[in-house]
């Protein structure tokens, strides 16, 4: 049985690189508040690590209605044969070892190092270069830079650009340039270069629709497992639109011909299979993409904005829709942050009243459901609302 652990601070742990990394309070909050989320996507024979009695009470509640996986504390640890955290890092390996499990069940230090290298945004650049070499139209290639003066020259050379930290996630570690080097941007890239060794500089693209292709890496290579259609605010992930894969393809075909999309899908599977062959990585990964308008107003595809070498909310929303929502329904998947304690709980109360849950044959037919417990202390929530 695989033991699932929700550790959304993994991108930060990879950026740090050390086994003793200590996440900031915000990362600790989200890890606690959304800890029950793996109940909804783990395999039927898997286990989920739940941190409190509140989470275990939530498990008892939802498992009486839905076919969710088991809670870890109801099964003896001898039944754990492996681990499936949100993402792997040296910190995650140390954390599991501290729980007393056999180190032989864990990835080697070499594999952890390979995952960290692959999680660097330079992987996205390499994937774009490889696709361009195979005849795929790509936007102006991002550039990895290690010198402050080179970054400044790039920012000043284009009307708008994006400067990104090599390791970051969910739209974090990003700043925009407007043709001049202003103090906040300068402090940002100088700090990132000092801590991470470089930054990635990209031309700004005018987004029309953002989405992702989700994949699973295993002994058979890297296979496509579905699409995710998501929303972002100022570059930060805010949620997914819940549709079938066919409906997402039809949505995307309004902008990009399907043969072009299918070609990119096959090519990414092939290229990532080659790239991951000797890495030791097994698990889900996502490739974020963007449909954008170029300077002439033409619709174009950026086939690789970044590669997420971990579980991600796109995969989660895909599995939840396919496994727990009635066929043909539409809805939205939300991940929200609240500045004040009590706000999440009040929204939870209003959603329960405004969108009563409807269940048919163990699947959601309409309404609202929270995917992890929500208390007056929550600062984060994750939930879905399915249209009736």
C-alpha cells in the first residue's frame, strides 16, 4: 500500500535543496488545511496520512458516502510498501525517515537529485528547444541567465518580459518587466541569482487560455492521462474548470487545430520518456501550456510554459472529475486563500446553503462539497461546485 502525504511546500524545499529545510508559515497552513485532499485521488488500495482528529472525522464522514481511499491510522504501518507524497525532495525523504520507515522503501539520494534537476525551469527551455527541432512552432525561447547585467539588458531590450526563479511553483517566484529595471525587479532577480544561481527570462505573451497536459511516468515510459483547463490570476493558479477531456479538447479546438494539439501531446510523451529514462522518477507530472496572441493578433500555442515534476492540482481535478462526478456534468475546482480566520468557514457555510449537494449512485450530481475539512481556523480551502 502506498502512503500519500500532502506536502505542497515541495517546490520551496526543492529550491532550498537541503534535507533540513523548514517551510514558512503559509506553506504550513496549506499543508495542514488541505491534508485530506489525497483521499479523493489516491488509489483504492492506498493510504492517506491525516494529521489530526478533525481530518479523521472528515474521512469518516465522506467515506460513508463516497468511494475514497483509506485513512493511514486505521491500517498498521507494516502494510505500507511505498510512499506517494505530493512531491519528492531531500526534506520529504528526511521527514519520512524520521517517521521510522525503512529507508529501502524511499528513493535514493541520486533520484532525489535528479528530480530536483528536472524541476528546474531549465527543463522547460530544453523541452521547447527539442520541440522546435522537431518542427513545432514555439514562441521566442526563454533564456537562462546567471549575471545581473545580462538580466538588466534583457529587461531593457523588450517592452514586456517575465523573470522567473528556476525553482518555484503555482505562479510564485515570478516578476514582470516593463522595459526598464525598477528597484523591486532588480532586488528580485539579484536575490534569486544569489540563492538559486540564475533566473529564466521570457518574452511576455498575451494569454488567451491556459491549460495543461498531464502525464504519468512509470516503467512503461511517460503516458498522457488527461487535460486540465485552469484559471490564473497574475500568474498564480486559482482553480480548474471541470469538464471531460473531450469537452476540453473541443474548447481548445476553438483556438488551435486538434492535429497540432495531438502532435504536441505525442511528442512530449516521447521526449519526456527519453529525458526521464535514467532519472528514477515515477509518478505524475504536468506540462503547463498557453494559447496566446502574437503581435499580429494570430492565435498561437506555447507548448511548454513549465514542467511540474510532481502531483499537481490539474491531475487532482482530472481524477476527481472522472472518478467522483456524474458523467456530462460541468463545474469548477477552487483552491482559495483567506487573509482572516473565519472567512473560509463563513464561505463554506454560504456554499452549503447556496449549492446543496446532490449525490447519485455515489457520484456528485450537483452542488458544493469541500475536499478537506473546513474549520473557523482555516486559512485555505479546496472545494468543487458542480452545476445542476
